[in-house]
C-alpha cells in the first residue's frame, strides 16, 4: 500500500469505526454502504474488514507490549 492510499484510508477508517461505535448491531457490509467514501478507498467490504483487523491487532499489540514493559505478572496475565 502506498502512503497516498494509507492517508486516504485513515479518515475513512476513523468514520467507519465511529459509526460502528454508535451502532453495535451494524454489519461490515452496511457500514461499507453507509460511509460514502469507503467505496472510493476500499475495494470491497472484505478489504475494509482487513484494515479494521490490522488496526485492532496493532492496538492490541501495543497495549500488550505496554503492559509487559510496565511489569505485569507475565504474558498470560497481560492477555486477560
């Protein structure tokens, strides 16, 4: 992915996550159709879902690393 594509996707992803926060019962296909810019920067709803998964993984990894460096009991306790 190019920097241009990344920078175009970032605000759309933020809008998608904001909508998902407001409506917990919404599907990725509905979000894809409700956020007009989503179709411009993502190939389809699967592409959008993969970006959401990557963002979630990055946040989770960062939080786990933070917990480990701050002296939690161990990896097992960090994951809880």
